[in-house]
């Protein structure tokens, strides 16, 4: 661990605020390209993170082999329900989703960044940010002022750096989750995930098995916390886990961006949750974090070397490649909110729908791609009736 006074000594090429998947990826990639990088996080690592921990296929393209080793389950089947009923299971001959515990996954990403030459300081909170006329950024922290040429904000939904940049969310959700100790009752939970489409518009629940626990969670638009808690209680009961030991209960806010939400303010850019990069339908965010973080690392290192357009190029890439996925997810969410039974029928009860779902999980398709598929066009035609 670096001495705290060393953090404020001189100027860093790149300072990354937030050491989740987006931040640690940005830091590692920038360091691999020769930048002097400082990675900060307000929490002490390893730390727990409310998250189902599902890795879709494209995520694996953006992490080192050492990080892939943290995958605890390879999913080959999924059971869909609608409000706890109408269950149907689809199986695949090969895995389509990897499951991780975020403590181990995030720590492995930080370790990979450190191995690339990044200086990591946990337990350091950023209190303020200021950019001078020469576009040198000063971060006021609880260990003193830290200066950097490029700042990458990866401090999560509603974080300080995102607020500085002016990130505008198009929607905000509340996710609640319980880590339940696997009951010793003979039931097999391995290799299968459970997804339930909820009774309130746009809600769904999940059960993702890990080595020692079952991650059970629900997500709903922010504003009805009692209803969200009731849904979680009900779903835990439907899984016959009401009497099981709860190792941890937690919650967090998730948000997705509007199409015109900024990604940059001068030498400051945002990534991952801080940039509100999230699929509005599935609420999957890890792949968005890994992709945007990796691209930001390339851009930050290039900017330090004198490329005047590098940071704007990063913003343009996010708008060109990730925004269409967010827009498509928003369209599916609107359909799901109005016709959850139709969505359940198409995904849960048609072979084509299930195969498309699995291909999205594998990273072979995006939701934007799906809008060019005949099944999606059929769903939209039914929706308009």
C-alpha cells in the first residue's frame, strides 16, 4: 500500500475515482499504455457490492484470465416464471452465463490493475473536484489534494464525478438483494438461474447460485421501497427459502442515461454506473462497465500523450456503440411494463425466444440486434394491437 502522503506528491497522468469493474479496467488499460495512474476508492477492499454477479459473454472479452478464474458457476439452464407462476425451464448444451461474487471479481480486477503498474489507494473519499484554467484537475480528498491531467469518474450511480460532469439519468431503480446461505436440504441449485417477471410494471426478480450462497434479488423503479421489499419477501418464499439463513441483505440504486447525457467535461470523463451506462430492461451493467472502462483507459493514456481529441473520441464511441443498446433496452422495458405476459410468453415459452435470450447472454447478440429479428417485430406487432 502506498504511503498516503505520496498520493498528493506531484501530478498524476490519470486519476481514476472508483475501483469497480469500470474504474479498475480504465486504470489497468491506461497503465498498460504507459500512463502514471492512481486508482482511488472510498471503500476498503475487498468490499461487498449489491449485484447478481452475472457475466454475459462479451464481458469476458474485456478481462484478463486471472479475473475469469473468479467465475463460480457456469449457467446452462434458466427457469422463467410470471408472478411466481407459469414456470418453464430452458436448457442449453453449453454455458451461456458466468456467475461471480463481486468481492472476488472486483478484487481480481484491482489486482490486475496493480500488476499493470497502477497505484491503488482504498479508503480514500473524494470530497470535491475543481478544474483550473490550464485544465489541471484537483481532487479534494480526506488525505489531501490530489492532482491529475485526466480524471476518470467511476464512482457509481449518483457519484460526485458524475454530478460534476452533469450526468442525466433517464430512469432510476431500487435493487434489493439477499445473500442466502445454501440450505442443506438436498436441493440442487447449481448451473441454473431463476427469473421472475413481477406484478408491478417493469419489475423482475432473480436467483443466481454461487458456491456458498444463493443471491436472491428484485428490482423496481425507485419510489416504492415498501412494495419492493414485499416483492423480495414474496419471491424468497416462492423459492422455499423463507427460513434459510441470510448472510447479508443490501440494496443500491441503478440508473440509465438519457441519450444526450454528457460523458465528458473538459479533462474529466465518466464510465460505467457513474455515466449511467446500463441496460434498462435487464439492468445488466457489468458489460457496460468493462467496455466503457477499457475504452476510457485507452483514451486517457492517449490524451496524456497529447491527443487532443482522445477524450471526445471516447464519448463518441460510447454514444455510437452503447447508446443504441440502452435505447433498445428502453423500448423492451416499455413493452414489458405494458405487456409482461407477452414478454414471458415469447421468452419463456417459445424456443426461438429462449434461444435469442441465450444468445444475448452469450454476447452473440445485443438488444439492438434483436429489433432486426422477426420475433421482435412480431412482438411489437402484437403490442400495437
